């Protein structure tokens, strides 16, 4: 074990702000990326379902097909 | 497996022929495969990160000259490696796409870019936070740092360009050209510490020299690098799936995938 106490661990020999600032931002970005990727999947599925309804590919009407097609 | 088998049954007419590995170059084969593999890579990333963090903070000793701040390298070095490696993989897929005219290759290269940019930023950010207490400056215009910053701009340029061009075929080609031309920068980053007299230290790990750091430090860095690999695979596979649906939306198999999604909720 490298540390005499938890406060010594968080202090990182006086470099706490630099060490934890590095790890904190990295893990925050990883979490953000995962959220964005999951969000994008949901959005895409929703948009494509709407698009299919609009172009009549699921057999339920053809409202605004041209419009949505150009939106892509 | 069930997914893939169903698709094969329903699409005998479009089932790609040829060696089994190339089968997965077809979007309707690759889509379910990516969905099955991603959680395993994510789980591997989680386990490796836990082990890597434990090695980095509780096993690796205090550095004799730098003290504790050196512990930043356990993310700095893997992130920097990843940022360069991902760019090369993007350039590889871009080249495959241009030569073989395979749509999935371009999509792969675009799915990798945001993660590459993220690691590139992390390398710069952690480098700055390490530089301040060690060199006395967050930033210097040194060859290594400047070429790494250029890599970040190449990532941004690639992402902006491929998203700005509406016609996917033109976007693919324009992106591929940036990816290929920008790849020249990667060896410049890597060898900058040798070619120029830089403030940045030399390579941390070399295949030709005995490691210059404690074995536990090296182990921590390598485990974190593997964690970064596993994470990149997981997040890229997750990102590429909706991109494939988008591109293939006119096909029957995407219709079936979407029907299943709607049934789910």
C-alpha cells in the first residue's frame, strides 16, 4: 500500500488538483460519450420509424413523404 | 446468434457469398454481430479499468523525481496512443472504402472519429495538467504538443466535413481524403521527440529497449491501454449501429429491425 491515510491519498503529495483533474475530466468525457451514443441510437430509431410511416413502408399512409425524405 | 440466423433465413436472396469472414462486411450481417460483441468489450473495459486504476494508485510506487503527479501518465499515455492509433484505423478504413468501394468501411471510419477526438483531447488535457507542476507551464509550442494539437484539429475537421456534406457518397469521399492526408501527421507525432529537441520526454515504452520504468508502473499503463482498446471497440460498435440503420433504411432488413424496436417500446 502506497498511502498512510485516505487524506494522503486524496492529496497526492500536493498534486491532488492535477491528478484528480485529469482522471475526473477523462471519466466525465467517457460517461458523456456513452450517454450521447445511447441517445443517438434512440433518436435514430425514432426518426426512422417516423420516416417509414411517412413514406408508407409500413403500409399506414404516405403523409409528407417527400418532405421527410429531403430532411434526411 | 438468433438474430443472425433469422436474417439469413429471411434474406436468402441477398445473403453475401464468399469466405465466412467477408460475410460480415455486409451491413445486415455486421449489424447484429456488432450488437452482440459491444457488451462484451464494454465489460472487458470495465474490468480492465478497475484493475488498471488499482495498479495505478495502489501498486505503482511514487516516482523518485516527479512524486505523485506522474500518476497522470496512466491515462495520458494510453489516451495518446489511442488517439494516434484510432486515426490510423480511420485512414485504413477510408483507404479500403476508396479502393473496394465498400460503404461499411466509410461508416466505420466515421464511427471511430468522435472517440479518437475524445482520446486526443484527453491526452492534451492530462498533459497540460501534468506539465504545470512538472515543467511549470500548461502548454509550450513544442513539436510533440503542436503535432498532437494538429491531430485534434484533424479529428474536428473530419467530423465537421463528413457531417456538413449532405450527400453521403460525397461526404464519405471527402472524409476519406482528410483521413488519409492527415495520417501523415501520426508518424510526425510519434517520432517528434526523436527528430526535434523537444521538452516532451522520449517514448515511455519501446520495443527495442528495456523498460525504463518500474514493472508495476508499466503494468498499470499497459492494462489501462487495453481498457482503452476495449472501450473504443465497444463504443464504436454501439455508434456504428444506428449509422448503419440510417444508411440502409430503404432495405427490408432494417424494416424488420425497426419493427422489433417498435414492439419493444
